[in-house]
C-alpha cells in the first residue's frame, strides 16, 4: 500500500518460550516472537492454532504455564488484565464484547475509565472537578468518534447497531485508552468487502496517526499480506514461521499447514488425472 | 409534536450531558417540583401526605438503592430490608447516644453504617453471580434481623424489641406535623435522587453498567472489579439505610426488627422490576405502582360492585386484581414502567402526525 516502512522502533513486546495447556491439551508450545514499536504484526494460522490464546496471554486473561512476556522493558510471568490495561495494552474481541445496554458514547467513555480519578462523592455532586474531568474526556472521545466516523450513532444503544458498526465501536473503545499496544482479534470476521476495506483503512490510520503497535489476528490472507509489516504463523500451538509477508508466503511449512502436505495417494490421483 | 426537539441546539458537551436535555422535560419537572414543594404542603390533605406520599417517597428511595445495585451494576440482592434496618437502628442509636449530632447528619451517618455493612455483605459478589448471589445476600437479611433482635444494645434493651423514634428537630424547628415531615422526606429524597442520577450518568455508572453487561471486557479495559462491585453495594446500601431511617423517623415512628423482614426486601425488588431495571425514574414509578395501587383499588371496586358482594370477599378480589395487574404489566413491558414512558415519549415526538 505504499507506506513508508522505516517507522519501526525498539522492541515493545517480547514473548519468549510461552507455553499454555488446558488440562491435557497443549494450546501453545514454546512460542517466542517480538513486536516492535509502531509495527503492525499479524498472527495467522489455521483454526485452533492458538492465536487467540496467545493474545489472551499477552493481556493477562490467561497465565502461561511456562515462559515470560516482557512489555515496554518490564519482564513478567503473569499479570492481571487490569495491570495490562493500565500498562497500555488494549484489545478487541473475536466475538464483539461491547456493553449492550449502553450507548456508543458511554461504551467509548468506559475505555477512558482508567484515566479518570474523581471520587464517588465528587461525581455524585457533579460539580467542579468531576464535571470538568467528564468534559475533558468527552472531548477526547469525540475526536475518536470523528476519526472512526460514527458521529451519527453516538447516542444509540450499541445493541441496535449493525455488526460492522459494532466492530468499529469496539475499536474506538480500545483506542480510547490511548494504548501503546493494540490487540485486534479478527477485527474483520464476518464483514462484507466494503466493511473490510473500511476497517483496513482505520487500522492503517490508527497505526500511522497514533503510532500504535498493533498485533492482529486475521484469517483473510489478502488483508494480512497487505496490512502487516510482519507475519507470525502458528500451527498446533507452535510457531512455524515469522517474517515479512513475502518470506512467509514462500515458506514451505506454511504452505503445508494451510494446504496440507500431499500424500502418496494424492500424487497418484494427480498422475491419473493428468494421464 | 409535544416532544419536538427541533430547534433545540446544543453548543457545548455540558449542555449535551444535562440530565434533561429537552426543554419540555425541564418545564414538566420544574412544574412537578413546584407542586411537590409548595402546593402539596399548603393544600394537601393529611391522608394524602401521611398515608400516600411519605411512604411512597421513602420506598422510592429504597427502590432507587436496590436499582443502583441490581439495575445498574447487575448484582442481585435480597438483603434490601436488612440494610434498611441497619439505617433505622443506626439513626435511632445516634439520636439516643450522641444527641449532639444534628438529625440530618445522623441520617447521613446511619446511611454510612448501612453502606459499610452492605460492602461487607457484597464481598461474595466477587466470586458468585446471579441467583447464587441472591441466595448469599439472603444471609445478610436473616443475620441482620437476628442480630438486631438478639443484641439488646441496638434497641436500648427495650423488652419488646420495639424502638420509638425520638422527636425530630432540625435547627430548633420541630418536625412534628405531616407537612413538615413530608417536606423533610421530599428534600432528602430529591437530593439523593439527583445524586444518584449524577452517579449513573458519570464514570461510576458506566463502570457499574460495564460490569453488568460484560464483566470480562470490563476487566480487560481496566475497570477494577473489586472496587466497582463493592462501591455498588455500598452506595446501594447507603440509600437503603437512609430510607430505613426515614421510615422510622418520618413515617411509622416505632418499629421492631421484624418490620424489615424478607417480605419488605421482596416488595422492594418487585418495585424495581415493575418500575424498570436501570432507571432512576423507574424506581419512583415502580414504588408508586406498588404503594398507591392497593390504596386506590378498594374505592374503585366498591364503586363498581357497590354492595353486591359480601364484605369479606373484597380484600381477596383486591389481591387477585393486584397480582393480575403485575403480570399484565410485566408481559406488556418486561423492561418496566420506565420503558413504557420512554416509548410514549418517542411516540409523542410525532403525535398527532403520522410521520
């Protein structure tokens, strides 16, 4: 897409030797990778490869059974989702996780909760500092609403919005926290072509304008190859490739994981067909 | 047509976030407040003030308290009456043992006592949800009732367990007539309702609703689960506590702990559901429905049937109709009277025109 690619900075996130098991099932096995500042890094892999589990470990929803994660220079083995959020990691979910009973505006304002400090009593009086704080954050949220072009629905309860817009509101809510690292779990799943194009544009803009590092899970290969600076490929909980989209595309292991390895019977069938 | 917003432009976020952004609402609410604060005390009959409005307002306050917890924060509770009892007996205790504390401050302190107790009994909410939590809060209901009955200190060792509220005096003015008691209750309830509205439209309310709608996402955003749930329990219990204190001091005058039994908790829960979960207005409508309807039904019934029925039959028919009405309203509008009002308002934007 003709982006200047000399944007990438220091290592922001480093996952090293992370394993995760659910009972006897090994969801992740010795996975290591890095994401650099302002990088747009995609994680791909067949269903059940452990992509979502990896995101859940990065933002503290799951605790790894082995391995460490270092974010912004701080190494740790486990942390709570709240600590991750306060540290500057925000995310969206595969299945939309918006607050259904609240308006678009309130949903996005919730994203700024960690940055607000007025006491319960001050809020009850809604006077002076509490009101000023509310207005300041509203201003910031309005900029995001503007950025993501959802002005027309700001007072609508999110439950009433179409799917594509809900995904956009969820992105806005994550951005409201001004994260350093943004985790997007299939932001384009279930969208039509136009909605996908819009979402791609927004993701690139976020990356460009706010300098946010983005870790993205996506199934649409065309999208991944176009957007990502770097691609990490998982298969059965192991990392099988890591590199630029070009490198990954040519990697034989990746091709095998996605298309399957031809067996003897396949070759015979192909030979018969040709004959 | 009646609710036309056209031409009412907002030029600041402050104007946009007012409680009543529409002019018509502000006019109606202003008129209602004028009637409530001026007309009713001047011309309201004693029956209207003491038997209808005072209990309605106090129970609205308790309903509002439970609504904050259940409607906004999504935590079920069957301990409402227990927290009301804490407020009632605390206010009595403050008046008895520290007479220097002014009455209104004693009410606030009794609310704070209830808030503390509520926060403690809210601790299980960190581990259990929904119906299971409701059962756990039953413990608070039974425990508080038992404690107030058994430990004589709370009732000042009264042999019957009944406490008699001390005469109310605010800044030298005795609050001893129905209009004065009514004004006191109205002022407290109006202030606390405003505070509740401020809380739920701001950061605290958003955090509560986030926990209610999707707690995992709320945690990932960085909303502290412990603080949010316990603050909901504390604020809710504060409201219930003040309502309990008002109930004794401004309404019944003397109670025993059994006045705040499980039936009362269930009554308040019914008010929340009928009025509408997650609505400040709904708390008042729900309480109004449950308090006022049983008072109007007899006169309506006797007007319809006259003397055709045996007198003993009438109360039974009342309960029948009352129950049927509750079911009817829940079927017509499961989200309560507040939602019904909202729908009406949306219709009134166009009415009487079709488009």
